[in-house]
């Protein structure tokens, strides 16, 4: 077989193979893109909706100091914003995963860092994380705790005193005194 004959016979196969490879890559790319879009606002491992988490910073340091607040996730820091000294401020972020480890970091200008303990977002019921800087304590509140106002107890219903007779207390027999205890003499 001469080179010209071989080239004429092999070239259509090579062209077909390259077209199949390009088509396969295109189908794979569209499948991945459609899968990413199909999840919409859902958590990657469940049917729970992803919702923003509120992070409340209570900057109650002894010396009022403005802090820049960061959220660290998997070694990557995300700047949330600054909190003036002796003030509270709330930020929001949407977690990538409920199982990831997070840490809050505060930094004063020309000073060191204040780091919180590591924490995870407990699931779709978590609504607010509160960081008290002076005590370096984190507090967690569920969505219902943070967004639903507490219902006040209903006042007791007033009865119509003219229509109902006054209640008489139940009669109980008088209590009998216990028998006297025996006296022992020595």
C-alpha cells in the first residue's frame, strides 16, 4: 500500500474520530452545565433550599476599636465588612455547604487578629450566628428564632359577672391534728 492510498483510506476515519470527540466533549459540557443549573437554590446533597445566613458582630471590646471582619471557609477568606467600635452590625452570606468548617476573623488596623472558634452551619434551620467579641463566644439562632416575633400571651377572658353566679370555694373537711407523739423520759 502506497502512502497516497493509505492517506486516502485513513483520512476519513481520522476526521470522523475527531468529530466524534468534539461532539462527545460538547455533550459532556452541556450535561455538566445543565446539572449545575438544575440544582437552582438547592443544597448540593439534599432537597433543602440554600438561604442566606445572618452574621451579627457584637463589637463590645473594652477599648472601642473598628474591626474588619472576614469569614474563613476552607482556608479562603471572604471580607464581610467593617464594624465600628462599640457597635453591632449584621452581615449576610450564603454558605456553599452546610458541612464546611467556618471561622470568623476580626482585624484591627495595625494590630493582630481575633479569631472565633470553628463552626459549621447546622442545616437549613440555622438563621443567625452572633459573635460576641469581648468574650469571643459564638451564638446560634434558628430561622424561626430570628425572624418570628414572639407571640404575647392572650389576656384572660372577662366573664360577665351579672350572668354567672359567683364561684363558691369547695368545702373541705378540717384537717385532723396528728396524734401526739409519745414522750420518753429518762
